[in-house]
């Protein structure tokens, strides 16, 4: 199958238009990965917001380009890899959050039943209607 000069130009233009948002997305992913490795919460927040914006721009640009013809396979592949990295970072962050929650439960256990809480009220367990003597 031969490609016409017009199709080649359209493919080159689409590649050029999609390269910029894709590079930006890849840079933001790398920056967020660095912030996560450094455990820098302020930088994580900043980079996560920047990643969100870059992802929205890339998805919008790819959607527009798709309406005008096929997306070049290498660019589609890079976008899919970026999506996989986003999912991996999300999973990593969820695991870190769960680990932090478990550590907080160990450090600050719930008050025992029948003990006054910080608010001064006694905690009581439900007894399913049983009366105990």
C-alpha cells in the first residue's frame, strides 16, 4: 500500500502536534516519580496537579487528532505507556497511604470500651439487647 504525499504530510503534522503534549506528560510523570521517591509531600502535590493538567491536555490533543485520522503507532504506544505509569504511581501512592493508616492505628489505638474518651463520654458496646448481671 502506497501513501500519498498528502497523507505523509498529515501524518507528520499530527506527529508534531502530538509530540509536545506527550513530552510534557512524560516529563510530569518523571517529576512525580522523583517526588514520590524523595517522599517530598509538597512536591508530590505540585507535581500531581501538573501531571493532571498535562494528562488532560494530552488526552484532548489525541482525541482531536483521532478525529482527523489515525494516530501514529509509536505515539499511541508512548501514550499507553504513560497511562500505565500513571496507574502504577496511583497504586504506589495507595499502598503508601494504606501503610501510613496502619502505622497511625498502631500509634493511636482506638479507646477501649467503657473508657472515657477525649470528649468525656464513655464508649459503650452494643449488646444486642442482652442484659448482663
